[in-house]
């Protein structure tokens, strides 16, 4: 397959509405508090009969400083002692979760996110990994995809080497922008020197893959300044890039109000930044994976996409598709069998649940067969840019053209605009349509209503 994109400004402007990112389907808006702990336990019991591996996610919510743009669930504090009560509960949750899953199931994927996972000190990180290995069946080699999000301001070569020794083999490095004016406006002062020291440390320690995060749409950014940052990072040749669109939603994320709205780049300038960044990455030999992600052609994500084995979940794109995801820590989301389940969001509520001797799950959803089918369609589109109708017919015992007759009709304007190509057997997303993959997926979303639109970010 051709792993590239074609930039059409007029088309992007016409289709640039708000919509889900589809890290889950149904999205979290459909999670309901009628979903109970018993529902979760029953899902775990069913999943033990599946033969699937496990994916573990640990949420570390603490940050030393607050980045004004951030939309993550985090706790801003400089009191390092707050990690102690959190880890105490997290260790108890690990024990309770492990009791639900067959100990023979291998952990094929593991991810620490946040917040800032390296807010934990070296001893605490080692304790957390030891506790995980004690209760779950982790690999002792690099067979699993074990990744961690890194803030270079909270790491150095010593801590990076420790993480590698603990079993991590992939990292995502937060950069966002090197421009000093932008950094000051978003309250994230981060030097190039400390950033590249961590990246160099990852290479020396033998990390298999390093991803760099950049964000466009922040105050004082323009195409020229953003490309200056991108070129500086390209010199280090990371394996992957994530070029995220900043979503300004201050009603949902109050710290965003601290940024000057008049300093934000215009919609046209944001498009210019994306266009310039995409061209520069393609010129440098990276390919477009999808949903903001670029990778080198020999990267495992690129290979998996060509083989149509790529998968997408809450941690992003992955090569380990057939896993049940166990989320631990405040606000974490699990995907077990045909259910999503989310933990309590605030520390107080999370602590109370664990102290009472039960898991902190407070809401979720059990998927219907239609939900599972639509999730499969959306996942294939967002990962492979391709649907083969015969494969879906056989797997789901349907006639695609009949089951999705309304959706196929609604896709016709996208066919006419050149976003997709359809035959009797296949649907292909064109290079022109790949930047607008969220729009295409939205056609298959049975829950999406106009009054939900303000809950999502712009697709570009």
C-alpha cells in the first residue's frame, strides 16, 4: 500500500468539523454508571477463555508543573511525597486485578502514561515494575511492547538506563515546541540540551523505538518557527513522530484559559503548519501511519500497517492487536472481552474505592454485536485505510452492502470528492482522504449526534 498523504487545503477546510478520535468505540460518552463491578468481573472471566494476551496500562497522574495546553487527567503538585499514597493503592489494585486473570496469560503490551510517569523516583519506578512482575506474566526479553511516556525535564540518562533495565523497550518523548516564546506561553520551559540528552540516553540504553511528540496550534506558532523545531528534532532521527493538533477547549480544560487566545495561530496558519510539517517528514523518508503519526518505513508500525495487522487503542497505534487491556490507576480505562470499564477519576474517590477493598471501576459499557462490528470497521479504517467486504462478511456473517446500505450511501459525497475509492469488494481511503479519516469513520458511528459535536476536537 502507498503510505503517504496528499494535502488539499480546500477539501480539508470543507471537512474540518469536530469528531471523535476513536481510541474506543463506542466513545467514552456512551459509558454509563449502570455498568457494575460484577459486569467487569464477568467480562474478565469470559476473557480468560479467549486465549488472548494482556495489555497493561498504568496511569501516573502527577506533574511538577502544569502545561496550559494539556487535556490529560493530571495532578499538578511539587510535593513528591504524594506518590507514596498513590502507589500504595496502585499496588493493591494490581493485586486485585491480577486475581481476575489467568496467570498464564502473557503481557504482550505494557504502557505507563500520565501525567508524568517519571515523576516517580527511580526506587518507586523499580518497585512498581517489581510489583507488576510479581502478579502478571511479563516477558523477560523484548518480545512485548513495553513503553513509557517521558518528559525530558523529569528524566536523565541514569533514569533512562534504569527504565531499560526494568524492561521498557519503547518511549514517547514529549517535546511540543522548542521556541522559547511558545514555551513561555504554554508554561513548558524545556531546553534542547535536556531533551536530546534523554534521546541519546535511550539509544545508548538500547531502546528499540523512540517517538517524539510535537503539537501545532499553540500560541505564537507559525509554519516557519514550527519547522525550525521539527528540523532540529529530525537531526536526531527518532523512529516515530506524533504531530498533534492542539484542541482549544477551555470549557472542558480550565488551564487552557491561561493562554492568550489572540496569540493562537489562525485556522489558515494551523493548516500551513500541518502542510509544511507533513511535507518535511515525507521528504525526510518518514511515512504517514495515520491520526497524526509518522514513522520510518522499516518501523514495526509501518510494517504492520502494510500487513494489515496494525491496531489502535487508548495507547495509540500498536502491533499487538488481540489483547485484553487492563487499565490501572485513577481514570484508567480497561477493554476486557466486549466491555469498556473506567476507574474513578479523582484521587480521593480512587483511594476510597481501593481502601474499601474493591476495584475503582465506576462506569463502562457492554458492547452489543452491532457495536463490536462497527468497532471492527472503524479500527480497520483508522489503521489500514482499507475495508475488504468479503472478510467482514465472513467474520460477522453479514452482507456488508445490505447491513451498511445507509452508510455506503452517505459515503458517496466522499467518493465524489476523492477521499475514498469503492468497488464491489473493497473500500480504499485515498492519499487525499487519509488526513480526514476521522470524518470517514464518523459515517459508521451509530451514536454520533449533532449535539455531541462540542465534546470533540476538530479533525485537523
